[in-house]
């Protein structure tokens, strides 16, 4: 079983990496980019019987800083 966790900064939290990417894209001639938010994707290979609640607990305790980040869990 696999889980994919997508972690993004919450709206309102400054994203210096996103701003750097936006500036670099503009410098490369991609003028249509109005904003960039950068996050991370974590893929987990899970033992049988691992539940979405288990993955949510992993996110709350380690994978995401819930003060400034939100996350989404997809199980496959």
C-alpha cells in the first residue's frame, strides 16, 4: 500500500522559495506567472493494515509543521 502526502504552506505564510522561483521564471521570459507556492510531496510505502488515520498521525507529529503548513493524504 502507498500513501502520498502533499504538504503546502498555508495561505498568508510567506513563501521565499516560491518568490525566488517566480522571479527566475520571469527572468527566463515566462512573464505570465503571477504567483508560485512551493511545497513538498512525500511518498510512503506502507505495511498492510496501515490506515489513513495512521498516516494522518504521521503528518501531525512529523511530516508537516501544522502551524504554518497544511497537508493532503492520498491512499492507493
